C-alpha cells in the first residue's frame, strides 16, 4: 500500500516511487535533527499527504545514523524496524549533494521541493550549501525556523520563500496542496505574518509538535518528545524569545494527553518540551496524568523559584537522574539586568531538595561576559558553586546518594533582536581568565566538574547575528572551495 498514515502519535512510512518526493532538510547532524520538534513535525505533516513522499536529509559531517536504530509504530502491532536507509547513501552522501545524506536513500535532485528548518547561527554554511544546490537543480525551497526569523532579509534571495510564522494549520494546508499545486505556488500562498499568540484565527493556532519517528541515535534517545507550550512568558533580556516569540500559548493538557494515550506500550519515556514547564499551573497534574497512562516523564526546562519539593520528588520518581537549572550569574545587579532576578535561597533550596530526593546530578548553567561583569563576578560564582555543593551534601544525607555537581559555562552572545543586542562581546582573554578562576576554586570542592563552551564558536554566532552581510561573501567563497565551518570561524575572527 502506498502513501503514509500517522498512527499512535508517530508516522508509519510506506514509501512509493510513484509519488513526488518532498525533501525535509535539517542543516545539521542526524542526532540534532531527529531531536528537533519542528523537523519532526514537518516530516509528519508531509507524511499525512498520501500524494507525496517525505524524504529526510541531514548534514553528512556528523555520521551517527544507524540504519537499525529507528522505530515506527502502529496501533495494533509491536514496534517494527524501519529499514529505509541506503547504507551507500550514508557512506558517500547524495550524488548531487555529497555534504548531505538521506536515511531514505534519496538524492536531492529527485525531490520536487524542499522544506528547511534552522535554529542556529552556525547553520549558515550548510544553509548556503543547501540553497546553492537546490538552485542548481531548480528545486523550489521554503526556509523556516529562528534563523529565518532573524535573517529573513539577508537569506531571502537564496530561497523561494522565507516563512517567519509558527508551525500551524496553515503549514498543514501547505503540504495538503501538494502536488495539485506546484511547490513554488504553495510557498507563495503562505502568509507573511510572524508569530501570532494567542491565535487570532484557527489557521494561526500552533500545532502540538511531537516526535514522529523514535530513534536511539538522537540527543534524547528513545524519548517521545512533545511540546507543552509555544513561546515564553519570561522576558529574559538575553533571549531571542523575549522579542520574537509573539507571546505565550499553552497547549491544553487534554490534547497533550490524547496524543500520549494513543502511543503503544513500547514507548516508555515522554519528554515534555517548553521554554519553562513550571509556568503551567497544572504541571504536577499533567505529569501524574501521564504516569497514569503508564509512561515516565522527563522535563528539562525548570525555573528554580517555581520548583517545589513535591515536583522534584515526582521527577525523581519518574527516574529523572539530572536536575538542570540556569542561574546564569551569581551577581545580583547583573542577573536583575538580564531578567533573571531569582533569589539565591531558591537555588540553594533546589540543590538541597535534589540531594534529598536522590538525584544523581545537579547541572547549573552560567554565562560569562555579561554587561558590567568583572573578575569579582567569577569569584561570586565560585562562592555560589561551593554553597550549592554544601546544600547537595546536606540533602544527600537523607537519600544516601551523593550527586555530582556539573557546571556548564558559555560565553554570553549578545544576539540581534534581543534587549541586550548592543552589548559588547567580551574579549577572549577576559573569558579565559574568569574560567580559570572558577575552575581553580571548583577543583578543590570534590564532586564538581566544570565544562566550557568554545569561545571562538560563540564569537562566530555573534558575527553571524550582527554582521551577516559582511560575512556572507566570505561564507560563499568557503562553500565554493568546499570548506568547513572551522574555516568560517577562522575568517570570522577578522571581522
């Protein structure tokens, strides 16, 4: 039987050579793309149309795909392996685009149109490669995602259409028009409106994005991801969502539970995705309802001032091993200026509760290079780390499990379109000096590890965000020379 049906919250793919192929392209690795809900939902919506066949493409640079790793589900059967992958295509890439590979074994030149979603500035090189390849074969293209929103004017000439809205019923209708309407005409029919929240019409209502294909080769292995809200109520001054999300839309719990309840018993773990899950007044009730269906829950986005002992205990009861929080900085004035005016007592209480509940790890995210920051700020962070370590130890006396404290430090990148877009990007020597202060103090605490993100790739994000017009000719030259993102990073240092 040809065509596609969406069953049990997943997609069952029955590829047919007779139907036109639509490329769903992610300009990054397989692991990242298959963990991206926008990518999964686009694939799913396209699969609902029995008149076209969705085929996926990922960057060939990161080759984690295992042809036996994907599971599709149907209502009345056990999981069955989806052997759609052409291993020749995985090793050698597409004939017409060697920098991409397709699990379905498709070639870019065989598709009638391409839908691309991108969320990161560092996607820029792959986006240009994809755009030039599609133009070479006269394949119309639609680019969406946060990159499209931020750089619509710059990227408009490379793609048939830039879409700056959310995945909603209009996008569903876009796929339904194919192939009766040519792909380029379907692109033209899309509205130019940006994020609309709350929805002013049914077509603007955000769909509940969720996993279509489960895989054990993704960032969230064998976890069914489902969106619980769109946008963010917070107005953190460093975050692009503070200006670009258009507001906050909370998906009804009844609709979320309806999707999860249709999943087969083989799907055990549910990942709840949102900007801040604890903004939901029914967050505990939602987890308990999912548990009643027989599924475990994992949640990543939590606000420390909203965490209660009951919620932390509930997450641990769902076998969540890591509690993740984002203090960002320990300096009161700085965190107030960036919109993270939490109380230190909230953080220490969460650390204590994590230890007493028996979590194996507490992970804290910090940024360095924030406005008005100096070396004293790094010292304050080390004091906060020590206090968290002590609170964890006290809590662990109740549980008998000694958790690790993991610190993740990244350079602050002033993004265009945020309140702090005009802030100065910190010098590398300042960041390195402050990292050294934190690492030297943390090394004596025991049970504390400190990881740092690359300064140079953070600076590349800054250059793409603010100086993309200046960077673009250089990026195109690297594409022509079949260069890499590392070469682009080196060139960006001179801008």
